[in-house]
C-alpha cells in the first residue's frame, strides 16, 4: 500500500518535472521561431519536435539536425563517398524531417523518408516537398522495390527497437539497398553504460544487446544499447563494416556510428 502511494507520488512529480521542462523549452523557443520565419522549411509544432528529439528547443532541433547532416556527410567523405554522387537516399525513421530539411539544396540524389508515425509523415509531406515520404508499420515491410537506394541512414532508430525488430529491419533495409550501397546506423554504445543497471552493464560487457522498456518499442521509452562486438558479429553479419566511429553521431549525441555496406554481387 505504501509502495503504491509512493509510486503515485513519484509519477506525479515526474509529470510536473516533464511539464516544467516543456514550458521552459516553449518559452526559450519563441525568439528562435520568430527569427527563423522565412528561412528554410517551416518548423514542426513543439509536440512533434518533442516526440522525435525529447525536447521542444528549436535551436537544438535546427543545430542538432545540421550537425547530424554534417557528420553523415563527413563520415561518408572519409570513406570516399560524396553525397552528390549518390542516386537515391532514404532517411529511415525520419521523424519530423530534422535531418532531411538540411538536404534541401543537395544536388543529385532523390530524397525519400519513411516513419511508422503517421502524424510525423503527414507533417513532413505537407512541409518538405523536396522529399518523397511514405508511412510504414512498426514491424511491416517497406513498399520500396529491391535494390532501390544507394544510401539509407537511420539516426537514433535502432536505439528504440527490441531485438526481433532489429533483425527484421536490418534484413528489410538490406533488401532495398543496392549492392555496394551504404547503411548508416547510430547506436547507444559505451558512453551510455552508466545509464544501465549493473546487471545490464555486465550483459553489455559480455557483448549482448540490452533492451530497456521493450514493450514500448519504436518510442523513446524503449532504449536499446549495442556493444560494438554485437553489431559486428551478430546484427550486421550480412553487411561489411566499413567504419565504426564511437560517439560519432554529432547530431544524436553521443551515439556511435556504424557505416555498413551491402556486398557487391
Ligand atoms: C529518436 S527519433 C529520431 C528521428 C530522426 N531520425 C532524427 O534523428 O531526428 C526516432 C524515430 O524513429 C521512428 N521509428 C521508430 N521505430 C520505427 C520503425 N519501426 N519504422 C519507422 N520509423 C520508426 C520514430 O517514429 C521516430 O520518428
């Protein structure tokens, strides 16, 4: 009984904390929203920003998206690939187009985005006309043909999937990649170890994937942690690991980056 009461109190306190953070973010974002008007695509409403970035801070939405696009470009360039040389790019789990908006002036590739949240896709379709969007199911196939894309990136998406969904999506994304095409994935690695309970840390150190909150997969309430060895030996086995950059996802700090490639032939 006492535990029930304290649980209710804790939940109430957390709700109040959450509201105050949202209120603070909203107030801080007002001048940035005003100064942004007329520059680039419109900004999503606060509740959509919160859904994808766990914050309504407009500056972070813009700067973080910019940093994500720059680090994606830089890691590809380090591996001999320029964005402009690609035929087609897919942002898997594109959210509110936080990263896609920064490709508006990219010359060359066709741009595509997909997400399982229909509200986010509806907003993107209306506001980012230079991208072709589709909605997908949490664990359903994509409507794209086999071997459609030269690059697929999934920023902070595998970080919210339970293990069966990880396997499903790595296979599905591999299916729609062209031979020689790249899959750029960000994950929670070593940096996040302190967030885990000691038993979970031990599992991570043994090279096991750790999923917290697996009943809410797809949402930010489900957090998944990937040891480097798990990615190399288990999840990404059908793909070449071209690069691994610990804490390299600058717009999704401080997630690790895996740059994978579908083998030729
Ligand atoms: C933390 S947000 C990141 C959004 C975006 N990639 C970014 O960096 O701004 C995670 C996104 O993944 C999407 N997502 C989660 N599971 C998905 C799935 N199975 N298929 C498509 N999108 C998914 C969520 O709807 C959400 O938009």
